[in-house]
C-alpha cells in the first residue's frame, strides 16, 4: 500500500501522486493507494475523484473522506504502508515525515532545500521533483522492489527521528540557543524580547 498523508489540497500535489500511482499500478497491479481527505477543498476533491475515475483506478485508490485531524489511527496507517509519498511545493519540517520515520515507513519526498540534513536523498528517504509523475513512479518502484534500499531508509529514518524529532530534546536545544545568544548580545533587552517571543511560540506548538 502507498500512502499519501498530506492534506487534500493542490499545494500538496495529490493529483501528481495519482498520476505516478497509475504507472506503478501497471507494473504492480496488486498495489493500492490511500489518500487522506482532511482540511480539503471541495473543488479539488471533485477534481481528484474525477481523475481517479478517468484513470480507471476506482478499485485501486481509496479516498478516506472527511477524516478527523488529528487522526488517532495514523500509526497503524503508516505501519501498513510500504511507502509514504509527500511532495508539497514548499515545506518546513512536517510531522508526517517524522511520523513515517518513527514507524518505519519509507518516504518519497519533494526535493526541497528545507529538508537538507534530515530528509536526505538516498539516506533517510528518496527525494524527487514533485512535478514529474514519471520520476515519482520510478522512485516508488525502487523502494517496492529493492529490499536492501528499503531496509536502509527505514534504519536511517528511525535514527534521524531519535536525534531530530524528539520534542523535549528539541525544546532543550532551543532553550540552550536562547541563553547562548542572549549572553552574547550587546543589545540584550531587544534580543531578549525577540527570542522570548520565538521561544514561547515553540513552547505552545
């Protein structure tokens, strides 16, 4: 099973994932695609439903409609999936990728600069041009057909989420940086106010 775990919006290029899946499905007919419908746009949902029908994939693509967010059964979905595909046009560091890493689900992700150091090509995931369905399809098939690659991505992804995805540890790093910058600044009052705002923001995430 292939999983699309991002919101049903054009920004996340779900239509490109479906195009890629059509190519994957021709080579591996037993493969299914699960798309999560949350925080969606009605016109885009209709476009996706029509695309699925036009491609003859109504029995291979499962659209989980009107899902709650957050969805408590997400760990089970990740665990049941062979690949999670996330190809937004832009991104920060999404929880969905950390979640997939933690559960042991290999990731195909957009080739974004913001991912460097965590979501690294051929290390913790495989990165692609999200506008090229053919490239996405080939990359998905690499993971499905190469067990050693799959095992390496899972192993490295789990290591990475332990060092970069633990919220208490990350908050401790933020606090240390906060005081380090504060002590080095000649304009402590202004820096204190700015960093205090940033620190409080992350505290409430």
